[in-house]
């Protein structure tokens, strides 16, 4: 039997019950700021490296295994032992 999920409006209203507008704004503003900081610290450097390495491989006109190897080498060179 398929699990029945509550409509999003019901879930949202249950969540908001007892929470003032100001408290909700503060909570969501804090969460949004934390999400942006987490992205900048953890994912953005890897994503930027991926974009740069992809462009480097494309500019060399490589394909297949050679492109994969060049991409991996680029990621290792730019990210080092931090993990790509």
C-alpha cells in the first residue's frame, strides 16, 4: 500500500502553529545564511575546479579516455590531496 503524504499546506501550517512571524523570519534567515556559507566553504571550490578542468580539457580537443585522464589529472593538480 502506498504511503499517504500530507499536503504541503497542512505540513506548513502545522509547522507554523505557535511560531510568530518574526521568529519564523529569523529562523529562515539564519538557515539561509548558514546554507550559503556551507556552499561557499565546501562545494563552490570543487564546482569551480570542475568547471575549469572541463574547459581545459575541451580547449585541448580531447575525447574518450584521453579526455577522462586529462580531466582527472587536472582535478588532482588543482585540488591536490584535499580530495576532488
